[in-house]
C-alpha cells in the first residue's frame, strides 16, 4: 500500500512587513490597480460587499429621484395634456410639444441643467434598456417574426439568455479573478505592466483550461458551503487557486486544486488572522458608502493576498511539496540578471540602437508632410520597405522595457513565445497613408457613424431617424474626426497613452466648435449633452470624450491599418472613379443642406430621454381612462 505524504507548508511571516510590501506595490501602480479592481467589480467577479454598499447608496438616490419624478410626471401630464388636442394626429407636432414641456419642467426643477448633470448618457441608456422589459419585448418580437410560434419564441429567448449568461460567467466573470491576480503579481517586481495582461490567458492559448480550473474552484466551494464547518475550510483551502493558475495557465484544474490545498495546510488560520487585520479598512469602506473600497481597500486587499501567495509559494518550493516543479515562473517573483536579458533580447538591443529608416525618394515639402502627418501622394515600393522597417522597430521597442528589466520578460516566460497569438503584432500602424486611402477611410467612417446612430436611435426610440445636418447616408463628423486623429496626431502614434489623451483633446475641440458653428449658422442643435456628467454647454461631455479616446486607439492601431491593407489591393481603375462619384454626391449634399438642412423630431431640438417620454405618455393614457 502506497504511503500518503502529508505536507505541512506552514510558514512564519510578519503581517506588518507583508502589508508594507503590499502598500509599496499599490503605490507603484495605483491607478492601474484601481482600474483592474474596478473592472472586477463591474463584471461582478468579486468585491461583492463593495457592490452591495454601492447599490444601497444608489437605491437611496433613486428613491429621492422617484419622489421628485412623481411631481415631475404630474406637472408634465398637465402641460402636455393641454396641447394634445391641438396636436391631433400630427405625430411630429405632438412630440415637439411634448419635448418642449419636458424641457421647461426639467429646467425649472433643476434636472440635468448643470455641468455635473448625471440624468443621461449612452452607457446609462444602454444598461437601462438591456435590463428593461422593452429589450426583452423587442427580442421576443424579432424571434416570433422568424419562428411564428409563441411558445417556441419564449423557449428560444430564455435559452439564449441562459446560454449567453453562462458563457459570460464561465469565460469572463469567473476567470477575471485569475487575470487580476496575474497583474498584481507582476506589479510586485516590475515597474511597468502592459495592458495585454488583460488577455494573458488568450495569448497563452489556455483561456478554456484556466476557466475550467476556476469553475472547479467554484463547484468545490459551493458544495462545501452547504455545511457550516466545511464551507470556511474549503474556502481557505482553495484560496490560492487563482494565483496558481495565474502563474501557470498550463496546470490541470485538479492539480491546481490539490496544490492550493497542500500549500494552505497549516496556513488557513494565518490567512484568517491576516484578513482580520484589515477589518478596519473594510469598515471604513462601508462607512464611505463604497467609495474608499473602490479607490483603496479593494486593490490593497488583493496586493496583500499576492504577498501571502509569494510567501506560501516560496515555502512550498523549499519543502518540495507535491507538484512544486509546476510553480516554475521564477521571473514572476524575481528579475532576471542582466546577462540573461542580454542573451534573450540581443536583437532588440541591436534594432533599437540603429538609426531610423528614412525615405530617400521624399524631399522638401513631401518629406515634411510624410514625417509630421503620415501622408503621401501614393504608396511605392520604398514606402513598403519603410513600413516593414518601422513595424519591426516598433515591435522591438515594445520589448525594450523587458530587455531593461522594467517589465516582465515574456521571452523568458514558461509559456513558450511561439504558442502565443501573434497576428495583431504584425499590424503596421506606423505607416504613411495615401490620399486615396484617406478618401476611402473618410467615407467608411462617415458611413459607419451614420449606421451607428441609426441603430442607436432605433433601439432608443423605436423608429429610424436620419441623424446629422446632411441628407445622405453619412455623418462627416465621424469621418473628419477620424482623419484629424490619423493625420494631426501622427507624431504621438508611438505612445498609445499620450495618443489617447490627444485624441480626447482634438476630438473634443472639434465636436465643441463644430456644434457651436452649426448653432450659429442654422440656429438649431443637432446634439445636446445637457444632463450628461461633466458637459460643457451641452456640446461635449466626459462620457463622449472617453468614447472618442477608446475608439481613436482602436481606429489608429487596428482598424485603419487593416483597412488600408485592403484598399491597397483594390483595383485603382475602379476605386478612383467610385471615390470621385462619392465626393461629387457629398459636395452636392453639402450645398443643398446649406439651404435645406436635415431637421425634425429626433434630429434637432428633441433630446429628452425617450424612456421618460414613454412613461409620461402611459400616464396620460391612464388618466384619460379614469
């Protein structure tokens, strides 16, 4: 009979020193860690207490708002009711009167009137819509129109919602805890952490295995929770599983569970005492209605857990516990020496030391435009050589921090580099765009903006609305915004962080002064952010600027290069005439719209929340029936 080996991995540590190391880690990466833990809260992966406290605070605010809206709705019904008879069956006239009444009352009651307004917003609207009966009703109607059966439509709708929720929980919500642990662990040793760590398991091609391991932990915890004694024991016994998976995504789920159990043997009480030592912070988080949790307690707590794992791992490896060789990512806990880095990143050091490639055929004004704005008349063979050289140089610069020991050395990782997804790494975003590509990209993104707003307002109002001052299928503010980011921010392209904020600045200025110009010329408003958080004269708002920044990054670093690759393959004899026709129609639309702009309900002067309108309209109908 084989003798079973019991491992006692108990180790001594100073809680004071451990918390000091955790604070140092948090201090080095404060903003990043706050964002990491905030995402965890948003996807409901952990920090349930914080979420509960925030919900209590939100419920209190909503109760106050509801009390105010009772009077609001009553006064609105009175004002709108006086104009219903005048409107008759004229839909546009009714909605215009309805909107005017809503605006008058919201302004007089102080709703959404200042720069810190928070009664509106795309994110808020989408969340409310997805959580409302309206969304389910629309989804049911769509399915019913296809299958033609009530019971079958209900079954498909329920099954679809359950399936989507299960997939999201399994692959995102459940696994994000391990992603969070990976980021925090890297922060212990390195000054810089790349955003690519959010997709660490995808790059390692072990997303499913890691998700399955985390699923096993949840199953075991849930099974043990049915008993008073086994619940806490199992919770502490499997506590280190996310850290083990974060270190070695190749480990089998059962192996991870056994190893965590062995590592925690003799340490469960110590971890319990460690958690008690930060109880005061948890209480302060509750007293501040969850605010302190978001901005300090949650990331601090995870940093402490990371220090605990590092100590437990060190002790386990010294004792050569079962499977200790699987905890082999030594560079996750200590930097590699300079000689090791020099060998692994020799090509990086060589490439970075080379002078940048220069286009010999470009001189004078053409060279200035290409170097500062990234625009050339046409793409040539020399251009292709330049892009290949720049793409290689940018990739090597991405490894520069790793070569210098400032970032985790991915080339020395236990996850073989050849196993990682590398397709997006070969996108040449440091490129020069030809005039033809710029024209095509302008119409692509103008058309995309038109389709996006068409769909958005259909979801929000249940009808198709041709947005924008022009009459054609394009919104030039999207196309021009994309061109401005592509051309005027070329010099910032090598630094995504700076590029993000410059995109926010440029697009914000363009939208603000564009809105001001349209108001001055036509005496109409085509958009109004009054009521949105941090809005400026209703022309721009913080939410919109954030979206500009994120979309700008996606546009510059992924979409535009991929589209440009395809445009270069197109037949120029077809593309050039098509572009000429599009330009002619676009200019004609501009001239026509100068005298006959696109206006009407939902396009200009009607920006009130449609949900509120629907609620009030229902109140009117009920009052007429009484």
